């Protein structure tokens, strides 16, 4: 015992830096910004973990990834074992390692972080997931024997994909219905290539297909079939349609040419590959000066995408201050390195026409922060007489999304909240209709990948119970977490 | 994937396809549209349904070769497959017995009128179809419309067939005789003038708008139109709107958003298409 303690080297106070593409160079391409640890770097970072007896980091993670356990496996160089350990709790480690707001979750409470930099849990997670994928070893998925039950999943974002994977493992016959022509939800149409390579999402989706999940793309539920019709053919339905309705501000000039919702801008670029126009047929306006309204991940993704498309100047306009920026810290840091301008404490009031139906400038007001509002954040109010204009050619609205009404409105007796989101139990995803479950952004409003996955997993467990009943479950010995 | 079951060249620049889409055919209603993607590198383009056949599991479309995608689509042959077809999208036309309905079609707009005419006729309406073109050779879907209408009025700019003049001329005569509903499909400019013509007569006028779209499911907002001063999404709130409330200038301006890029794509496509001799 004493020996072991001695063996542990002194903690390196700083995180092992992850190699990144040069900021100027990467502003011109769509390749991934952060290049990932080498094996040596990963091992060195893993060594920084103390292997706490009661690891607080695990409780910091919304799905309680066994962080300590997987890092210890890493310290023993058992990277495949580490990957399998994470997969007990998270379906998409390669994704979460890249996009989780770790600084607010697992890493926020890491014990090492009290004195030094916290352990880079997300980066380690990314490393083992990438290692596993690149090694070509597919971890064997334990599949229960068929239950003969059919489950329909509406939407192929992180919540739907997680629910589908879990239910397939439990022996159910799963079909995903996806409105777009490619599965993956926001991971495929929203989050850009330079932050989350699409090949990673595709390989996770392939894993689902290997498990026998059928994916029907181009299937808009509410149009091609209603949820009620799905209930005729399936034993249960999970709704994971996300919060896909773009919000506009309702200011003058918002319908001018050159004004995009972030959804449109990112969909054209990521899903339709407009950055490779005319090689790909979907056009997008490029070059010029681009202003992005908002301060979340969506705004950062939009502004950095605009830069990569060749914008002369790309700026964020955000009505609060730096501290309130909801985006992941790493993205803000990267954006600054790349030369993105930040107009903080600034709120747009109208978009100005060049006389031919195109954006010429955006008129803004400076803001100051007063006492906190309902969200607990300090509230911005405009400073009188502070109007000024920013000349620009493109304005991108990244101020949030709402529930897309297609599914809620076409499903009978489905209870919604005031804002049109589906009312569902946080623990089980159960909605007001027996057999219909829901989770992810369509229940919570825009949240995070890992929360959507967590919701998909909880719903899968509840659906399993609903389908096979408690008794059968005991017989098959599956218990509450059949995946582990 | 949707296989092309039938292809017809209706005019040098207009093609008719019948596509094998059993699920969509079962669900689609008059007034709705589909979005299709030709191949891996393709864009998503919306096209109205020109016929719906649940029995043989097909839907038909009629399209004009206006740019790269439509021109490329015209090279597809019977048996070829269109990579992605999604639908039915948009809201179906409101069908009930209105009384006397005048349908106005310009260009390829006559094609989507056909299923609408069928549905309105079945609901007991008296159908008058007004269709126009520059000259007799450019008229489309005449027989089909004749089969579903009580009366067909043809207008040509040069007088080579029917009434010499534009559609609004023939429409005006009908309006004077009394009309309960007007429904117009075609180029924005034509629909704008139809709406202008009916306004003094206070006749409800439905138009089917065609703003630029991406997803067609309410996710992107590319299809924003202004109706009575309120922003609506063409794909999920429409495509049909009250013609008297539409901000036509905005629609036409937004349709031109990618003019430069569309031209570039077309030029590049034409170059690649012509073999070097
Ligand atoms: C640009 C952007 C960047 C983001 N960055 C981060 C980040 O860095 N970290 C993080 O944790 N979170 C991030 N998020 C948030 C995160 O992506 C979402 O919270 C998460 O994807 C929600 O998952 P979901 O499964 O609920 O829905 P979604 O991912 O939205 O997927 C819903 C799917 O359902 C489909 N669908 C919708 N309607 C229908 C219908 N009627 N019929 C069939 N299919 C339908 C949609 O096409 C879509 O594929 C970001 C979001 C965006 C937009
Ligand atoms: C609801 C709806 C129904 C339609 N029905 C038909 C139809 O039945 N027959 C038909 O020939 N055309 C129809 N259109 C128009 C058709 O979508 C465009 O002609 C097509 O996208 C042109 O593509 P292109 O590459 O050949 O031409 P482009 O060179 O790309 O464009 C030519 C014109 O088409 C319009 N356009 C381009 N891309 C889009 C897009 N993604 N969405 C909408 N418009 C676009 C532009 O305004 C442009 O002026 C419809 C459009 C809508 C929105
Ligand atoms: S899933 Fe996200 S929050 Fe959980 S451990 Fe991994 S990076 Fe941290
Ligand atoms: S809290 Fe930090 S040091 Fe402790 S087990 Fe978790 S990652 Fe390791
Ligand atoms: S086409 Fe995207 S919202 Fe209508």
C-alpha cells in the first residue's frame, strides 16, 4: 500500500495540452481543431487522476460515467477496457468527449481541480473512444434474445439514438424515423465538422445498424405517418424530435436577404456541404462581413463556420458580458484565437436594407447588466442613446430554438407545456399517453447532448419495463440497467 | 430512393415524371409537395405534386428546367433512381364545396392544379380553369384540366390559341359573372396580379407560394414569407396563403437570394455536360 503511494508521481499542476491546428491555418479549413492526445499524452493526463475513493466527478456527470474506473484502466494502458467501461453509461463517448460542457459538469467538481487544473476527463474520454474506433476492435455488444416487441423512435438525435441502441440490446425490434435524409440530429446538421467530424457520428450510427436497428430517413412524422398511426404498428413510441424551430427576434429587416437562422446557415454548410459549392449543389452566401447574434454554442459554431467560409470579418454580438456566455469555454477560447470579434453587452434593434432587399448594416444598442432575472443571470437593459451601426452583409440569428410543432400538434391527447414542449416524466420519459415516451430537447428545450442521451436511456429502460412487464424482467434477469 | 416509372418531355423545357413512392402516395393530398435530392451531392428542391396515385403507389411531378438541379433532373431516365424523396410536405388544400371556383395556372403551375381540381370537383364545386402561356405551343396539361373542369379558358399572349392576353383578363370576366373562390398557382408575379385582380371583387384568393426552402419541415426558416405583416414559414404554415395578404415584393426578392450562385452552378454544369469534341 505504502509502496503504491510512493509510486505515484507528483501531480502535474497543469493539464497536458492537447495539440491543435494553428489558429490562422484552421480558420481556412473545416478540419477538426483539436487533434487529440497521443498515447503518451493521454497516459500522462490519466496519471493526474487521484482515483478518489468517492469520486465527485461521477456525480458531476449527468449520466454518471464511471470516470474513476475508466481512468484507472487507462493508467493500466487498457484503453479498450476503458472504452467499454464508459460505454456502460454513455452511448457516444467520442461525441461527448468533444462536445460536453465539461467545465460545468464532471471537471467542475474534480478533486484535483481544487488546487490545480482539473483532470481533462472529456479529453481522456475522447482519446479512448477514438483509440477504440481506430483500432478497429468492435466491442462485442451483448444482445438479449428477441422479445418480439416493436418500438418506433422518432428522431435520430442523441436521445433517439441512445434509446434505439438500448432497446435493441434489450431484444426489441427498433425502427428509427428521421425527417432528414441523414441520421444524427444536431450532431450531423448542426455541430460543424471542425468540432465533431461527421465520420464519427456516422460510425456510431453504423453501430446501431449492426445491432439490427432499422433507420428510415426522409420520414417526417406528422406528415408521412402520425404518432397515432405508429402506435397501431408498434408497441411503443419514443419521441426525440429535438427543439428544431428557429427563433427570430421580430426586429425590422429580419426577412432581408442575407439574414439566416443559425439552423439554416449550419444545415446548408454541414448537412448539405455548401462549403464545397459548387462541388455540392447547395449554395450559401460567403465572404463579406458576418454578424452572429447570440452567445451559445450555436452562435460560436455559426461565427466560426462563417470565418471558414471566407468571411472578411466575423463577429459575435451578445447582450450580456463574457461571464454569461453560455457556450463551452473551449469554443469561446478557440473563437478568440481564430480572430472572431466579440461585441459584448450589445443588443440588435434593427437590420438595415441596402435599398435592394439585402442587409447593409445592423443597428445595435449598448447594454448594461442589472439585477438577476428568473434565469438567475443578470438582466441586460439598453443604455439610452447608445445606438450605433455595424456594417455587415450577413446576419445570423443564433438566439435559441423552440419546439417544432409538427409532432405535438399531430398527436392526439399529448399534453404539452405552455411553450409547446412535450410533458414527460424526467425519470421515465412517460408522456400523458400510455406507450408514448419522449425525451431530449423536445421535452427540456435546448439542452446538451449528454442530457438528451441520458433521457433516451431512461426512456429505454421505462419502455422495456412497459413492454415486458416487471415479472418478465426479473425472469430475464435484466434489472434496471440491462446494458451494463 | 424513388424509381422513375414514367418520363415525358412535355415541352422543350418542361418534364413530367411519375415516381414510385408508395408510402407518400398513400398519404399525399392535393396541394402538398415533396422535396427531392438527386444524388449524394445534390441540393434539396421542393416540387409540387402533379398527381397522386395511391393505387399504383406513385406520385407525379412536372418541372421546368430553370437551373442546375432541374436541368440535371431532366437527364434522368425511366428506371433511374432519385436518391431521396421526402413528403408529403406542406398543408393540403382546403377542400369543401365553395360553389364556383376559378383555378388559375401559369407555366408549370397548371400541374399542381390538377389534383386540386380533382379534389374540388369531387367536393361538388363548379370548376373553371384559366390557363395561360405566351403561345399555344407552351400550354401544359390542357387535356387533364379539361377532364376535371367544367370550363377551361385558355389565354395566350400572341393569341395563337384562346383569348389573346394574360390570365387576369379571362379571370376578370369570370369575376364579373360571380365567383366564390379563386386559387392560383404559378410564378410569383402571376399570382400577385391574380390577387390584385380579385381584390376589388372581394373574392377570397388562395395562392401557393414557392419561397426557397431547405428542409421543408419548419427547421430552418429559409422559406420565410410575410402574410398580413406577420412572418410565416412557407413549408409548414403554407404553401397556400391568402393572396391578398402576401408581401409579394419580399417573396420575389427572397427568391433571388442565390441568383449569382445559381448562375455559377448552371454555367459549370453546362460546361461539364458538353463533351469536348
Ligand atoms: C449548433 C449547435 C451546437 C451545439 N453544441 C453543443 C455542444 O457543444 N455540447 C452539447 O452538449 N450540446 C450542444 N448542442 C445541443 C445539443 O446538440 C442538443 O441538446 C441535442 O442534440 C439534443 O438531442 P435530441 O436527441 O433531443 O434532438 P436533436 O439532436 O435535435 O435531434 C432531433 C432529430 O429529430 C428529427 N426530427 C424532428 N422532427 C421530426 C419529425 N417530425 N419526424 C421525424 N424526425 C424528426 C430531426 O431532424 C433531428 O434529426 C448544440 C446544438 C446546436 C444546434
Ligand atoms: C412549394 C414549392 C413547390 C414547387 N413546385 C414546383 C413544381 O411543381 N415544378 C417546378 O418546376 N418547380 C417547382 N418549384 C420550384 C423549384 O423548387 C425550383 O425551380 C428548383 O428548386 C430549381 O432548382 P434549380 O437548381 O434547377 O434552379 P436554380 O438555379 O437553383 O434556381 C432557379 C429558381 O428556383 C428557385 N429555387 C432554387 N432553389 C430553391 C429551393 N431549394 N426551394 C425553392 N425554390 C428554389 C429560385 O428562386 C431560383 O430563382 C416549387 C417550389 C416550391 C417552394
Ligand atoms: S459524458 Fe460528458 S459530463 Fe459525463 S464524464 Fe463524459 S465528458 Fe464528462
Ligand atoms: S474527481 Fe478527479 S481526481 Fe478524483 S477520480 Fe474523479 S477525475 Fe480522478
Ligand atoms: S424550408 Fe426550412 S423551415 Fe421551411
